[in-house]
């Protein structure tokens, strides 16, 4: 029953929330893009770029929050490029998204080599440290997990709340949701669909980049190649799993991360009978399983991946 | 701003816009070269020299182009039917796995028998791998982009598991690699002393066959129809789901041939670095070729040239070789824009 | 009637490439007036609306509202000037509520929260004042078409529109709903709003407007006071000559060629059918009237083979079909003209030759051992182009580049090739100009003459009445009993279309 005991360990839940944090940023970012009608497959590359941008800012002497802002700006810039090609020009969101991922990743690696031509082991920075919130963090079991994390995790919570609020409670959110459902409704009310979509993709991409930065500035303390390792693609699956709703997507991300943390611990106690690769595969297999599970009743935003031109209906 | 379709793209436009895309790519890479402290002209000359400046360089470029032709064809055929196969990387590895499982002694056959069997087996392995996502797409409506992407990670771990387990070479000094395939399974070199092997010829043959299939056969017609308009295709009596399945088999099989050719022609065994992102680069190759199978050969050689050239340029000029990856990605983005602009006119008012 | 013009268009010209969609159009709309803009499909009505509302920018000319020139290409300016537009295809987001759709864009985008209370009370007040009853918290996706149109009008009123533009507003309504709409419009006019009403239906124009403007080929060709003209004169102006109504010869009624018995069908999206029975005879056109969205699409899909019945049987020429697919339907001898020629009838990015063989590419005529015979395909395309009088540069031209009429002729030719015994013609003339409509009608009548059994589905009751030997009405997935030519009056058919039962009709 060792496997079950894992679930009762505080350290397990602390790890789960830590693993969930970058996914939460990325999932919210993708959700915002898709709610406005744009599938952003640039997510994986944008996370790589964000991870590097945040880290290199701090490495170059900037403070941690400056790093986060720089990462967000870099993400927004890639988002702008993505949106320029897919929104007014209406290019295939699949092809452009993959292109952005290749572009952002390769540009990041190039820059990394430019900045650090000769290093073999990546240099470290002083990352965000856990900041327990007084009294809240003392709640048994969940207190440590939820409220003894780094400030970036708290930012992730805030991002979910703000995303949910904006989408469902503000005039801007109405416009974003309508742009993903029936863009002509937005246009008919005198709002530019292109502006809404470009804006959503930029904001979404900024969040993805912060998700990447979490890896180098909170989860780890250095940048290395392939560190994003498919988290962007998993975020896309989580958006579908969460039915394009921030709350459900958050739940999905935490469940997913808990599973990931669980398999790591399971791997340690399994004593090498099962090859470790099997455990590492689990998150990806789980993502596919989750997609199959919800595919039947998934209600996509109707205008997802459909380009829109003024005066068209 | 709005886009208006042009009835017939002018010849000048079909020439001018792609040239513009190339120019934009060169300008962007020039900036990167300048940032790296090198003269752009030197960089380009060195890349060109490294890619095609000698017989050796050219042979290296063609060697590198071989797997890219296979993955490029795999993507071209899939994208033509709008089956978004982003998993050529995984399919290529599955081809390599099948080749190694059967080619290292399990089947002691002479080359004329063994090689076709290995080809067929590897194609089958890749085809079956893509059949899963295609089935999930047609049956449950699961987006194949995400499933094929995730499968890349799963398969790479699977390969790593095999290479540290059942397929591990006991003489490999602990390296995660398989034992070498039988000499009968090896594709011969085209010119002795050079690495270029008959896998390249196989790739050319595959692209010609695929071109004929796309242009001349009912299957090619069905794939194009389904890609352009699945609803109209279904109405006309084209069995859309079965066409997508056939497309998946063909696409996965072609990508897997890339794995077969790398193992039997170049490496001799399976390692977890069999592919240098060939699956992803194949997307660029296919898009640059506008999904035309014959064009894939040209664009694969071009892209391979950039990579091979950049490697040698990097050593000489001190510019990180990742500049090649950037260049290829930028070429993809500028080229899809250029293709759009040849078909549409932008009206600002 | 007050003479002040509230809306004035001056010399509006818009070109798309070589096509002049609007050619120096000038007119005005006065306060409290209903002006009808009459014109055929392709006459330039929609382009003009898009310019009025700022979706397009005119190449020349100006739009003035209440004496002020509107800046070009700015929907916001049109909205701010009090112009409200009810589009033919509703501009509503189905996943949002009435309130959210109405409030969209009316509050600052940067406001930290949407003021629902204020919006809700205003919507209720407007709804009451104008008799536009809807629940502000209902989700659009669950509303009927009539209710959605009310939401569209509410959207305009919510923004204090003084000029309302309605683009083909009755196309999707039952005759009863259309009546209700007209009542609402009269109420609006009484309260001082002005209305520009776009239509190609003569009787509506006569019923509602004070003044008629007729548009043809992008030009304004006539302006009349409604009470000083008649339908015939307007129609002649609209098409530029007298319209010849199709000549329907007497043809001997043949045997049953196509039969649905006790068929039920559950389409993945759309109206389900229960225990439907229908028989089509040779030498007859059976017309299916009804307001769109009442199950016609399901019936058409069933006949075309794109959906299979969940129970019941389909028989063609007395032979019961086993598995029912598009290919089976084609094989059984059903020629099919789909409702949407762009999305379903053709593959825009493929060539004319590639399109015309799409239903037959597997036959020996066009392929051997899996290899296509492009020479034969081109020859077939050329035959159709010649026989059906299609204007088309070459069999290798992308079909997207053809006009609607020419595309439809090709689709018709493809469907009628080989003289199929059964023909499904679903909205075969929608959006075509008069010449093309007449052509399609003559071809259907020709097929009838040679003994084909034809099902004509149309939302245009006049078309149904002109061509059909028997008329069925479909409402809420149910089929009425057939009535012979002239047996039921237009108003009786209208009642059936609105969902009244036949018993109720007899009782009345």
C-alpha cells in the first residue's frame, strides 16, 4: 500500500502544485487564444523562448520579476507574429503554429549559443524561493501544497481567476468569446474581430512564455535544451479536457500534475522492475486518454481555426 | 483590410513572391550573422560552399536530404488530405525499430529477399503507428495534431526503453544502441568512400511513385478531394474515413522508410539520435515544396544543404549552427505567406 | 409624412476587379418611411448594405446620416449615427445569452465588469415597448429562428437605432412569423424610425413599404411610390423585361420510382424524422414546401444517402436498399442536386473536370485499375459545358471561379447525366439570376417529361407552386399529405408551413 501512502504525503502535493504551475500558465494562454478562435500551436516554442528569456534576463543581472516581464514580452512578440499571419492573412493555423514553434525554438537555441558559446553545463541563477503565506500555509495537507509555493505559483492562481473573470464577467470577455463563436456578431457590434483575436493571441502567448519561464526561474534554476519537453502540447490537450473553461482546465492541470508527481514517486518505489521510460510515458498517454474521454462531448468554439474577413457572414 | 482571390495568379507573381520570401529569409539570417559578429556574405558563401562546394560536400548534402525526402513525402501526402500528421518523427523511429528487430539476425536471408522484407516491415510499423491517431480522428473526433505530437514523445521513450532493454547491444560499452543489422540488410553506398547510399535512390523512386499516385490514380484524386472539401467529397460518394485511413497508412509508411534507410544505409544500427528532428523538418520540406512530391526532392536537398553547410560554416565563422534551424523556420513562415500572396490580393480599403 | 431625409446615399460606386457591384447609386430615406430595396440576387443589394454599414469602403460616393457624412469603413460610425442592421444571416453568438449578445460592444471594452442589471432592465423595457418578447437570460442556441430575429432587432434598438436596415428578413420565417415581423416594423415606424427593407419578394414589398427602389446589375433602375405601381411592373423592372413563367406540359403519371416507408432518421445535427412515408412517381415533380429548418435537410440527406435511416425502408424502383450510403444512392439511380453548391456540391479548389467526375470516377468510363483517364474526364466536362450552356474558360479552370449560375448548371449536368430515374433537387435555384432559374426549371421539366420522379425542395413557395404536380408541406419533421396542383390555397399551405395540423385546417 505504499502507492496509496504517497497520496497522503505533503511533499507529494507540494510537488504536484509545482508541476502544475507552468501548465496552468500555458493552458490559460492557449485557452484564451482558442476562445478567440485561434489555435496556437506555437505554444511549445513560445514556452522555450519564455524559459530562456526569463532566465537570461536574470543571468544578465536583472531581477526575477524583470525576467518574468521580459519573458511575457517575448511571448507576446511571437504571439503578434502568429496572429499577423493567421488573423488578417488567414494562413493555416496548423502550419503557422508549427512554424512558430520551430522558429521560436531555433532562435532561442541560437541566442543561447551566442550568449554562452563555450559552456558545457548551463550556468545557474538564483531562482524564486517558496514564500509561505502566513496562516494559510498551516492548513493541514493542502496548506503547504497550495500556500507554501513560490510567488510565480501564486501568480498562476491569479491568472486563472483573472481569466475566468474577464471571459465571463466583462465586456471584453464577451467580445473574445463571441469572436471564437461567431465573429460576425463582433463585427456587427462595431468591434474589430482582428483586433480582438490579435490581442487574445498576444496575451495568450505572453502567458505561455511565463509558463516557460516558470521552469527556469522557479522549478529549476538554469536553462537547458528540451526542457519544455512537450508541456505545450499537453496544455493543448488540457484545454480540450477542460472544455475551454478556465476552472475545469485548472482542475485538469492539477489532476495531470498530481498524476505526474505520483508516477515519479511510484517509479522510486517500484525498484526498477518496470523500465523508467514507462513511467515517463505516462503523462503523454494520459493526455491522449483524456482527449479520447472528452472528445465525444467536446463543444469546440465554433469559429476555432476559421479565419474571418470583414463583411463576411 | 481584406483579401480577394486572384482569378489566375500571374506568372510574375508566382515567381516574385517566393523570391521575396527567400530574400526576407536571407535578410533575417543576415541580421543574426551580424549579431554573431560575422559578415553575412561570408556566412552565406561558407554555407553554400559547405553544402555544395565539393563532391564530398554535395554527397553529404544528399545523404542528409535522404531522410528528409521520406518525411517530406509523408507530410506532403498527409497534409494534402488535411490529415495533420505531425508525428513523422515517431513513425521514422518505428521504421528503424522494425528494421532492427528483423534485420539483426532474426531473418537470415540473402539481400534481395531481406531488404524488401525489411522495407515492408518498417513501412507497416510506421503505418500502424499513424493508424491510431487517424482512427481516433475519424471515430471519436480527437484532433490528430495533438495525438501525433504526443506520440513523438511516447515513441522516443519506447525506443530508449528498447535500447536499454531487449535491443541493447551487449558490446556497446553501455551506450544505448542496438546491434548492427546483418551485412545482407545494408544498403550499398553509391560511390565508394562517400556516405551517400542507395536510400537516396529509393527516396527519389518513392517521390516519383507518389507523384504518379497523386496525379493519376483514383486514390490520389480521393485524397485531394477529401483534403479540399470533406463534406462535398462525402456527398459525392467518396468514402472519406477510409480515404483518411489509407492516407495515414501511406504517410506513416513513407516516414518509416526514412528510418529504414537511415539504419540500413547510414548508421547500421538504431540509436536514440537516429533522427535529427527529421520528422519536424519534413513539415518545412513539404510546405516549401507546396506539397508536390517531386518538389519535395528539391526542397529536401535545399534544406539539407542549409544544415550541412551551416555545420561547416559554424566551424569556420564561429556562428552557432542553429542559424540553419532559424533559417529553415523563417523560410517556412515567409514561404506560406508568399504562396498566399500569389493567390490573393490584399485590399486595404 | 415628414420630408426630412435621415439617410442619404450619394453616388455610391464599388468595384470588385472588373465587376461593378454598385454603379453611382443615390437615394435617400426619410423619417418615418419604409423604403424597400428590390433586386435580384447579384443586383448589388448586399454590397450596398455592407457599404452603408461600413464593412466595405465605397470607391466613390458618400453616405450621410442625419445630415452628417459618415466616415467610410467604420461600422462604429454607422452604429453611433443611429443605423441598425438586421443581417440575413444572424450575427449572434450561439453560446451566449440574449443579454450578452445585445450588450456586446455597448459598454466600454475596458470596463472591469459587465453591467448586467442595467442591460437586463433596458432589454425588458424595449421588449415590452415594441412587442419583442424574449428572455434576456436565454441562450441563443436554444431560440427559434423567429426569436433570434427579434434579438437582432433588439440589438439595434438597444443602441438607439433611428434607421433600421433589414436584409431579406423573411427568408427564414414562416408566413405567420413574417406577419408578426411586419407588425413590429409598423410599430417602429409609428414611433418615428425609418426602415430600409431589402428583399426580392414582391408581395412583401407591396405589403410593407411606402416607396420602392429597384436595383439591377448594380444600377438603380427605378423608383416608385408603392401605391402607384404593381407587382408586375416592379418585377419587370427588377429583371429588365417580362418574366416567362415555366410551361408545364401534361405528362402521364408513372409508377412509383422512389419510396420511403416508415422511415425514421436521427441526423447528428438537425431535425429528426419519425415514421415518414413518401412515394415519388415517374413523370411527376413533387414539391416540398416549408420553412427552412423543419426537417427538409434531413429528408434531403436521407435521399442523397449521406445519412441512413435508423428504421424503415428505402426502395428505388421497387428494390429495397440494404446499406444506404451516397454511393448506394447513386448506384440505385438517384441524381442529386445539393442545397449548398459551394460547400457540398462542388470542391472549389479543384478543376471543372475533377468536379464533374466526383460521383463517377470509379466507373470504367473514367478509370481503369485505379488509374484515372483524364482525357475522358475533360471530354465529359466539355460535353456538360456545351450541353448545359456553361460559361467556363476550360475544363482545367478551378470551379471556384465560375459564377453561381454556371456552377449550378454543371452540378445539374453531373446529377442528370445518364438520365437517372429519380432526382433530388434541393433548393436548385437559390441565389441564381432569372435566366439561370429559368434554365434549371426547364431542365427539371425535361427530366419530368422523360419519366423521372423528382423531389423539388424549395423555400420559395412560388417556385413550388409553379413546377409541382403535387405539393407536400414539411413542418417540425412531419410531412403533410400531398395536395394536387391548385388543391390548396397559398394561405392554407402557409398555415401548414407554420405547423398547423391538417385536421385543424379542415375544421376551420
